[in-house]
C-alpha cells in the first residue's frame, strides 16, 4: 500500500480517505460498480447534473472548501427549483494532481453542505485532468408536485427569493470591471463563493407555485426559459427587483446589469396565482427569507422590462451563454 | 436567435439540436431544472458515473462518433457489472468550442448505443472548457439480485467474458510501444475505440453469479477489488485467460501484460458456484459470447498467479492507477 501520508496519494486511497462514508439511506454506496437506491413510494426521483470547470465557473486559486460547497450548492439549487428533497449525489472529479490537504478541504466544504441537507455521497469517479467537477444530484418529489418550467399561467405573479446581483457584483471586482470598498466586497463575496440553495423554499412551494427555476445565468435569460416553455410572456418591474444595501449604493446601470443579467446568486424565480400572496408571504416569514413580487405573467409572448412608473426600462443586456459569439 | 447553421452555435441551440429528444420512459426529460423518473416496483435503481478526459481516456483527435459510443459504453458497462437493465443517462460536457459537425457525430455515436439498450438521455449540462465528458447512468435491478463486489465465496469459479487484452494491444501501437501489422491493428482497434458493454450477460447472471465487476483498469487490479471487498483470495491461471488470435500471436510477456494489466476491454469478471457451470455455459451459448473459467476463489487472502502447470507465474505488473507515482 502506498504511504497515505505522502503528498501524492493513489487514486483509490484518496477516494477512500476523503470521500467514502457509510451509506445510511442508500441500499449500497461508494465502492461498487454502481450505487443502489430505492424508489420512494408516491414520489418521483428528480435528477440534475452540473459541471464546473476551472477558470470558467471558479478561479483556479479558489479556496477548496468554497469550491466543494459551491459545486454541490449549484446542483442542490436545481433540486430546490423543482421542489425536490435532496437525497443523494455522485461526484466525478478530474484533478491535475492529488494533494491531500487540498482534497481534504474540498471534501469538507462539500460534505458539510451535504450533511446539512441529508444528501448522501453514493458514488463517483476520480481521474487526472484539468480541474473539473461534475456532480449529479438526486431528490424526491411527490408525484405531480414538481415545480416545472412549463407551468406558468397568464395572471400569475412573478416572485424572486432573497436579493439578486451580489454574486455578479463580487465577480466584477474580481475581474477588475469595478472596484468595491473592502467592507462592501466582504459582504457580497460569499454570495459568489458559497451560494445557499433554497431547498426549504422549493419544498414549501409545492402545490403553491406554478412554475419555478433557479437563477444561475441571470434573471432575464432564466425567466425567458419559463416563458418559452410555458408559451407566455411577462412584464417585469426592474425597480422592484430586490437588492442588497451594498448593491443599492452602486450606480443605477450597474444595479440593472447585476440584478437582470448577473447569474450565480442561485435564488429561485417562481410564478404563482394572485390568490397565493398571503400564503407565500407566510412561507417567507417562516423561512426568514425575503420573497418579492417583481412582475406578472402575460398571455402575449415576450419579456417587457418596465420601471416603477410603467415606462420601458433602459436596460438592454443579455443573459450568460457559455458559447455565445464574442 | 443566433443562426443555427453557423459554426459557432449557442449553448442552448446546440443542446437542443443534437441532444434533445422526447422522453418516452422518463416522466420529464431534458429542458427543466431536473429530470423526473419513476421508481420501478420491486427494483432498486443502480447509478454509476464516469468521467472521460481528453488526452487521458481518449486521444484529442479521436473520431467523435467513437468517443460518443465509448463514453456511454463504459458507463453502461458498470450497469452490466451490477446486473442492471439500462434505463436513462445524463451527460455533462465541457467543450473547447461548439462545432456542429463534431457534435452531430458525437451525439450519433452516443445515441445509437443508447437506443440499442433503451437508455434515454434525460438531462445534461454543457459548458466551455477542456474536452471532458461526464455521464451518469441509471438502470433497474430486482431487489437483492444485484451482482455486488462483496459477494465472492471460497470455492467459487472465477470467470471472464470474451477475450482480454486487445484494447491494450491497440493502445500500445498508438503509443509506439510496439508496432502491429495492419490487419492485426484493424482487428483489435475497435476493442479500444468502441467497446461493447455486456448488458445481456449481466442481466443473465442475476441469481447465478455471486460477485461481478467490469474490467476497466486491468484484471489483476479489478479482481483485487472483489477479493478485498469479499475478504477472500484467488488463484488465477494466467494461461487460461482468453485472448484473441491476434494477441495470441504476440510475444508471451506482452500477452501477459495485455491480459492481466490491460484495461479498457470492458469484459465482465464474475464468480459463481461450481454447480452453475452448465448454466453459465448455456448463457454463453445463448449470447454467442465466450465465457471462460480462469481461476478459483480461495479462503486465504491474496491473489496468486499460476501457469497451466500450477507453477507461480513470472508476471509482476500492476493495474492502472490514475494517480500512481511515476
């Protein structure tokens, strides 16, 4: 057996050392050709996969603990957007080398968030390669209760959770697009580094919301997916978009850019009948999470941005597309 | 909308164009935050994930159709090793750029194999990055019938399917370790480029075999996983290892290297009671697939390699480890 205290661990050693724990909910966990899980009666299994690439989704020198958290958080966020309860996940990991200290931190950040949501690591693959993480998450959602993108109806309110744009504001500082004073930067940076998946909200919205998704590429683009799949349009009040006090102190065009096109906040955007307003307010109060009405679903196609006076917004940006031509 | 005939497609366009097809078996397929599938009564869901990195698992100039086939095949092979029936898969894809012709071929190779096994693409993620494919596959296996690694028992025969070592023989030619005459190379190359997952065999071995796995890193190392998890040992007859006529015409040391340490053949190695020999022979005849007894499980730990006369084998190699020190 290789010396497991050496900086260069063997593939099998490192997986065992940092990522193998006994399965509690799964029938069979890490270590065989497949994991085995049991279907939950009356439920569908919700499945989502996301890949994070170094230099694209995170900086190459990112703190491994933050990276571990974020890689799982963005996947859990997809379960939240579906109203699913997390159950398990798999991890495929390409690493330029196998450094024990770095892996230990990565595992700690990931498994701490996993434990907080009862989400068990049941399988994976590790290989040498450019730093890349690919996770697949599994959750349970009662039959016919999933929050789908194609379920928005004309007249629905459009809601968003939390505040929008802080992750994009922090990213702009990292990129040198603008410079934030230190206290402001420290306040918004965790929104980029360690986003919070809105699992409790997603589950609470079962049977309440019509359509939902998580905002990963920017509100305009992501809301566009709901509109397209539901074959409806929307009127969005850009002045109603919830923003932190830090973002609210920025120049107006930057606020619009961050709230409308900034991805990576991983808040939920959902639509719900007008009759659910009190119910939704109560959910927000119970969760200690701001839930804000920002627009309305319209029968006619297209997304129209207006200001607080109902005039067309000056904003003219777009959402993030990994392959858009420059 | 961007012009979809342009060489540079948008992320959403390319996913839609090549990888989205209507879901038949899944409740909800590609296009929402999560896919939804229904548990099959009396079955467990088998889940496996594998990541393929350019330059490590395939050559950067690989034919995209072969790559599409292989990426799914190595994942399906894990289902086969568990005795599971394929049902669905997700694909996470990092690409340096989005070239329509290349993606079309990749999708064709992948979806042709998927269709052959009724395995539906239900979700995915696409991003720009170093060429990397990460798939997660899902299959159904009747409760308590999964072929686990920890189920080998002393006295079991050890079996392997097909022939071993051809993929490694082809790889050696690619790497310049040796040179094969053209007809030989053409014969073994498909074993490396387009391996066949032994799905039918895995399902036929339910209730027949004790332990099983697929040989991806080399027989010695992979059989070692069965021995470790089952807390048993094995006696392996290296002269009994099935090999193609092409490999059998190679020098003896190379034959041993390829059959014992060559990965990537994706044949199954399984153990079964002596009383199942006729049954297993009948399965092989029905499937038109050679099934060969190559050794026996022993109560004492350790893997001993012997030749046809029972003398210790001269072979002294090891299995493939992505992070082994040089």
